C-alpha cells in the first residue's frame, strides 16, 4: 500500500481532487443557500433545503475540476453513474451541515488572514508579483460576484479549513499499529523456485485443423472487422477566421487613447505592520493596555528602525503576517481598513507611522517600498492592442462564418466543394473510420464520437449526403461525407490460420507446463524437502523481487504459519512456477525514514476518519436527510 502511494502521488492527487469536490475560493458554503424552488429540494439540512439546481451545479463543477486535473485521462462517464451523483449530493449535505455548525459556534477568521490569503492567490498576481486589482475584479465579475460576496465566501472556506485541520490534528495512530504494518512491509521471505517454461513443452504440441477450426468458431468475436467508412471532411476553426481579420494602425491608436487607464501602472506600495489586538468593544482598561503596549513597540521601532521585521515577528499579534516580519506585501486600495490604508498612502518610502487605531487594535506601520505610476507608450503596447482587437473581431467574424459553414454544408449537401470554395477550406480524406474513436488517432478532428455518429447516420451512409456541422472542440466545426461504406465482416479462417495455430500451441504448452508444475507441487508438499529447487532468494515488499512479479505477489500472500510452505503460480505467457518458502525474517536494517513516512501516512488516514466521523455527527445534529423521490436515488439514505 505504502509503495503504491509513494510511487503514484500524481495519480492520488488527481483522485483526491475528484473525490473531495473542493469548494475553496469560488464555491463557498453560502452558494448552497436555497436559490431554487424549495418544493423541489433533494435534501434537507438544519431545516434548509438543497435544491435540484444546486445539485446540478455541483455536478458540473466537479466535472470541470476533474477535466482540468486529469487532462487526457478524463472520462465524463465516470461522473454520470448513480453512485457518483450520490457522492456529490452527500458532499453538499456534509458541507451544509458543517456550515450550520460554523454559524452556531460563531467560528471565523480575521480580516488580516483573509487579506493575506487573497494577496497570495497567484491568479490575481501580475508577472512582477504585485497584486492585479483589475484581474481580481474581472475574475469576480465573471463569477457574478462582488468583492464583498467573494470575501464572505472565502472567509467561510478558510474557517472550514481551520475546523478540518483542528479535528484531524487531534487524531493519532498507536505506535504499535504503525510498527506492525511496517514490520509486515519489511518482512523478507527466503524462496527457492523451479520453473516449467512454456518453451519446454512446445515441441510436444501438435495442432490439428480441427483444433484451429474449433478455436476460430469459439472466439469469433476476435476476428470481427467492424463496419468502416472512407470519408471526405472539412474543418472550420479560428485559424480560418484569423486569415480574414486585419487591424489597422488607426484602430490601434484609437483603442490606445480610449483605454489609457489600461496601460497605466498605478503607484504600488509595499508595507509592513505590527498589530496589538484590541477590538473596539474591548473594555477601556484593555484598550488602554493595548495602546500602551503599541506605544512601547513604536518607541522600540523608532530606536531601531532597521529591526522592524524582527520586532514585528516578536511583538505583532497578527498571526497572518507576524512570522513574515509584519510584511503585508504589495498594498492595493480597498484591501485594508481605511485608517490603515490612509496612513500607508500618506507615508513616504521608509517612513514609520505613529500608533494607528483600527477596529482590530493598534498598528505601527512602515512603508517599505514605493513604485511610482508608469505609462506604457503606444509603440510598446501595439502588439498587446492588436491581439485584443483581433480577438474581438474574430469573435464576431467567427459567429458569422460559422453560420455560413453550417448552412452551406446543409443546403448543398451533395458535396463539400461549395463550402470549401466559399471559405477557402481544404477537403481532406480519411479511411478505415469506425463508429468508435480510435485511441491511436488521438485528438484528430475526425476521431470524435459526435462526428463519427453523424458520419455513420443513415442519410450519410445510404445517400452519401454531407453530415451536419459538428463541434468537435471549442470553436472547431467539422462536416464530412461518406465516399465508401464497408459493412461489418469476419476475417476468413485462411487469413488468421497461422495466428490461431500459434495461439493454440502456446495455450496447449501452457496447459502441459501447468500439469507438470502441479505434479511437482504435490510431490514437494508430500516430501517437504528442497529437491529440484534452485538457489534461495530473498523476496520482500520493499525491494525489486528476484523472481517473477506475479510469483512474488503469491509468495508474499502465502500462509507461512507452517514452514516450509509451497506455492504454485501460473506465469502468464511464461509457464508455471513452484516456490518453496523456507524462512521468514525481518529486514536486518529497516529504513527508518520510510517507517516514519508510513507512520505519518497512517496518522493522516486516521485523521481523515476522525473528520468523517465528525461530519457524520454534524449531519445527525442537523437532522440531515435526502429526499428520495426528488433525488431519484432508488433507496432512502439518511445522512
């Protein structure tokens, strides 16, 4: 188990992304509030319904996340099963139950932590590392959110993360359990083998015509040739549109003048602070004590300005920035509370403020860097503007030409030449296409399930008419025409005779090897000795085996309560092996680093189980139930 996890981290990470259905950043618990028809709720948690719309949206989100995480290995069908849909609904119910508990317990994270998290999101950063406010606002707008909505959702997600971390941190696995599992992993078995290779028995095999014919008839599906077509096709994609779009110098200048703000880099400021916590509703005495401490810190900072970071690390009560020496990174307007922001923009580079009060307490602020505003010249921005204008024109032109493409292949359906001539497309030919995509052809436009379905349609096959325009990828349309159809058939026996004879020979030789091997196995068990076996080899779970991997797995699974123990194993394509296990011992020098890693993995598994149990308890507490009829799950499931 441990070896698999270590050697397949990328696969495991992909699976976790798919199974956990992360809600971080753009998908918060608040998004699960009732936005659909309450009467159509598929589940109820803490008196609130989970709607069919929310369930459908969660399924779409998971599919999108899996597609990005798994790349070419993505298969949407795995998310369309009842079990997969049930899992997503269970996740919605669990998140709603956690949300109810967070609200009940008034859990939250500080504004400073929230701000630092937003500043650290790479998608919102410019190439120079500074925060891109415009990108931030655009990304939120694309999701239909305001900064306030985003803050609320992100705050809730961070709270959930802290809750999950605290629950899992309480879990531990007994050392004896970890040690026992590691002992099994480090176990070595002394093994001797005797092999019965297929090659030894091949001369004894005589394959008759009757045997060949019997195999041919029994395995008819192996010799089927599916129906195939030869076809012409044309592809309409953005490259076709791009060749018809031009941008003039006048358009470049006009765009630049109308969007000067986009080519202006505003002044950028970096700052650090030291915070002494004191909420506005704190008692006067506590307020006074906090202010006095802040003034003492200010005095220390002014005495040793160069030590600001060290003083912040030792004195600041802002957990989000203290360990970084109080560093707040690049500051953007609107990210900090007004008293703090006003001071940051009033100070010069290197200056230190007095004590500044905000709703969080008392701050001592230092502006660490100021980068003046800068204007990009038209000449430097030309390529960027040309790309944007071309993109805009192409978007409009694409819709126009796509309609021409679709209408032409439909209206002049006896040939692809009219659409090729009208749009300057190349008619291409492909042969041996079947109803199902061929993995060997990869992402070729004609190797698409929807296009192949259209190509094998009755009208296309019988009447040789153009298919409709089929979208095989974003902004890529394909239309085709069958020029030759070959129905399904069976390869003649004469054509496959030699291959069948070889296959039957190998199977018969493998059978003879197995018979001889089983006889040796029974004899060895009866005698209990090592007669006929080879030299002893050590086999373990942590080292490359010196014997066939299939045999090594069987040896490690064998019952060794009584030694010597014997195992017989069929070795696919090779023959048969008999193995004598003479000794069982522990590795002389176990890998302590690996054992530590295994213990940590076991602890993680236990922590996840603790979190699962906690969530199940929250579901009960929130009286969570699935509405069987609405969810159409087939059987009642009480969460």
